[in-house]
């Protein structure tokens, strides 16, 4: 046997001895299970069903669902409904006109931009209509072109002062 095996065997024997010493019953030790003086002596009343007061008939079968807890009868508190918020005030004609201008501006798309010298020309579409405009030109009846850059066009409605920058991708960014 090698030295290593001897060390392992001695450790195993040491642990075995410690367990036997710890678990060995001692003289005068109290048994682990306590027995009362009346243990093993049952009486008939111990098995009788305890019927709550108010039930007169002992032959009536009591029903109880073990999986449903007893529900205490509680009066429901009166809940007052919060007052409904007031409707927003009606929009003024100016606000309606601005919303219409923004809606029309969102329909305009910039297809392309061409520069001839220093003067830019933009190709815009709205639905089936196409517009080739310079700076200061009109797009439809509402918008005028304020400026043309290489990738955007700035439009403005003179009546409502709604302005928007339309990038070449066609997505409208309103200010």
C-alpha cells in the first residue's frame, strides 16, 4: 500500500469513528420521541365530529371545500367615480387651417435637386402632380419655396406661417 492510500484509509476510519461516537446512544439520555402518559389510550370522543353551534341535526352532512378558503362577508366600500375630464376646447379656424397646411405639407415629396450655376431647381411631387420649381416658386396653391439645398427644400405657407423642410428621401420634418 502506498503512502497516499494509507492517508486516505486513516481519514476514512477517523470520520467513521467520529460518527459512531456522535450518534451512539448514551445512558440517561432522553429518548428522541416523547411519549405522553396517555399515549396509545384513545377515547371515543377523540374521533367525534365537532359540530359548530347552530347546527341542530347531527346527521346533516357538513360540506367544506378544502381547496377554497372561507370568505368573510365584507361590505363593499362605496367608490366614487372620478369626475370625467372636460373636453378640450374647440379648435379655432386658425388652428384648423394650420393642421390642414401640415397635412398637405406631409404629402409633398422631394424627388431630386439640380443646380445650374448657383441656382437650384427642385423636382417635387404630391400625389399625381409634379412640380419643377426654383427658389421663390409655388408648389400647389399654398406653399412657396424659400430655399433649395443639395439635399433639402424649405417650404412655407404664407397664410399660416407653417414651414417645413423636406429631405430628398421624401420624409417631411415640420417645424
